[in-house]
C-alpha cells in the first residue's frame, strides 16, 4: 500500500504509553502501519492536510448488536425496562434473515465509522431464517472496518423457563459446531488482523450452565475471546440469585468466565468484591452508558473499576437500546454519567477518550491498536475542529466537551474509509435506502 502523510495537525493526541500530545505534528503511514510521527516530515505519497484538526487513534467499540440498527425507536419498546423491552423485540427480530443482517451491519458500521470508530466488536446472538455470522463479516469487509464479530447464542426458550421465544433458540450442540465453523473460516490471530471471532452466549439468563462452561472450554481450545452480558440491572441480579444461588460475578468465576480473554457488557451492578475479582483476573468490561440510561439500568461504577485496575472500554450497545451508534458521543456520555455519580472531577474528557481508544483496544486484546505510535496499526481519526461545534475552544479536550461528533477523515489499516466527512468505500445512500425499505416492511407487519 502506498505511503500516506497526515500533515500539520493542530494536535495529535497519541494515547501512547506517555500519553503525548503533539502540536503541529505529522504522521507517516505505510503498509497499514504508523512508520513515523514527528514534525516537518516529507513524503512522495498522498498528503492529507490536518491543520485545523485534532488527530486521535481510531475509537474502539466494545459492544454492539448491529442487527438492531433495523429496529430503532420501536414504539412499544421505547419506555420498557430490559426484560419487557426484550420480549417486545424478540418477535420482530425473528423475521430477520441474511439480507437484514448484512444491510443492518453495513449501515451500523458506517454510522460508527463516521463517528471515529475503526474497530468494532459485534454480538450477534440470533440466527433466524438462515442468517449467519458470515453476513455481518461480509458487510465489515466491504466497508473496511476492523471487526471482532462474536458468535452469540440463546438456548433456553420460554417453554424451559427462559426469556426468548422458542423459535429464536438453538440446540446447544449445533451452537458449538457453528462456533467452530466460523472461527475456522474467519478468525485471524495474527498482528494487524482485520477479523477476529469470539464466542458469546447471549447472557446467563438465555443459555444453560453447560453451554456457558463448554463455550469457555472451546474458546480456550481455539485461542479466541469470550463475551456476554453481565449484571446489567437489578432484575438481572435477582434472576442470578434466584436461579443460580449467587451473584453474577461468582457465577462467571465458577464457569471459567473470567480472565484477560473475557469481556462482559454493562456490569452496571457489580459490587466491590466483583470489581476486585475483575481487577485481579484482568477481566474486561464494555461500558454502555447511553443504553444504561435508555433502559434505566443505572450508572456503572466505572470510576471504581478504573481505580481498581479493571480494563474498561466503551460500547454503543445495540441500536434498539441507544438508539444511536455514535461512538464519540458515547464516550462523552461515559464522562458525563460518571460526573452525575461522582462529581465534576470524576472523569476528565481525556480519560473518557483514552477509555474509548486504547482502553477498548486493550479490552479486545488489541495492543496493536488504539494508540498512535510507531509500529502500531494505522487506525486514525481526524476531527475538524475549525467548525461551529468547537469554535471558541483551544484545548483538544473540546472534542468530548463540545464536538464535532463526526470525523473529517478516517483511516483503517492505512486505508481511507471516510473522506471529507463521507464514507468512501461504499454507496451509503443506497444502503440506507435498502435499510429503510426493510424497516418499513417490518413496521407494517407488526
Ligand atoms: Zn447488549
């Protein structure tokens, strides 16, 4: 891939080990890597002028359900708590198939890219009408985003005392077989990987104890990561105590679901002992502040987690419970929500941006991403701070305190994904039109 030079940025927020902030700096990238950061660099390749811009590492999204991009703001789910919200949406999601999975992933990932995201995970836990994880992987590959899809699953339907309808649950042997298939077909363990697959039973209340344990054994055998929802709200804790006789942290520990190769979404209700457990074991957390607000779940103890040493990243969560997928706005919400709980000095803009970049990359086991340093992957977000949103600011913290909320340029593995604020790799207008048709058809049927 030819050399690219990003020149004369107002500020480069490196998020490197020294957290350097460089004024008037340049970044040279070649073959998907950052090869030089400094001043007055020259290049024979393409030059991107970054004066008037703040440059950051690409943001990392640690939790999403891309398929939900097709079910935003569904009327009967707008004001429900988690379990009621799920019960409203399950029958709608049961109508999806491969095209819905592909188009919603395309639109959801494009939305993320425009908000500075270069690496996203996804948690797909239902496979109706022939849908496969491969449908979302194809969408990410076409767009050019770095992608960590997880093969989710639900196996306990309503007739067995679970929450999802029986038509959306799968047989456990078949789930594990398909996990092996998608890992063998798509997982790349190497440095600079564009696709890494994880294993992700939906939640302790939608699969059996056996599946949780077998998923952990399979993940360790294959060297892939584990992901699920945990301790999301009070109902979740009550379910765990009533059905498993313990809190979610203890349940996770008993089943092998802790360690640096595990990250859990939400964790709003972790108590002090569970936070210590996660810190000791380097178990990661995907913090999803907008979804937690939207579903009234509470404020995750992120300050306590960070102080204890728990790896924390930011996630937008599914577009049916946010209902936006703007990652830089999510980082802003993380900062604001900690301040609601702990005061104005509970989290700085710089710390929230760090969580959204290198924090998320570390949660996903991607120490090659999430920071701007020589030898790291060329995943770079360039924000035009000369516009109306940030006018009057002179500190790069304004990116979270003021704006903008959309990138000017975005590079993934050195490839330009966003140019002049528009997706450069696919016809986003056509994808949105198709998504709108599909959503209207579903809306008309329910
Ligand atoms: Zn979720």
